[in-house]
């Protein structure tokens, strides 16, 4: 069985209408690149999550979230590293978004 890649997950989300991109700000918030709205990750509307781990390389750890922007209502994607390559802001956002810390 072949597991999907990060790129395949993003493509699948785009096909399902997740057209915006979200990013983690230096303040540990989420920013919608469509409208510029920033939000606290604890208040984000999470619609889907996919976690990826490299077979042998911890640098390959990533998580893909399908989110909805509270500012403009658009659905979008956040891709973030976790583990040893995550920034402090990414780690805080992932923890806040996840019911089970990664």
C-alpha cells in the first residue's frame, strides 16, 4: 500500500475547494493569504488534518490542515513542519490546532 505524499494531500484539498493558503506568523497566529485576516489558532475552524512522517528522516515530518477563514469564509491549506525542524511558532500553532499534541 502506498501512502499519499504532502503534495498529493494538498492537490486533493485544492480539488475539494481549499483554495487559500494559511501561514504561521511570527506572533504565532494564522494569517489567511486571501483576505489578510489573522486568527488565534485555538479559534481556527479545522476541517481536515493529515500528518506525514518520513520513513527514516525526521526532517520529513509535516502536517497539512484544511482550515476555514473566519474573516472571509474561504477554505484553505496550512502546511507546517513539526518535530526537530519546526519553528517555535509552528510548534505552538500545531499544538493549539491539535486536540492531541503531535
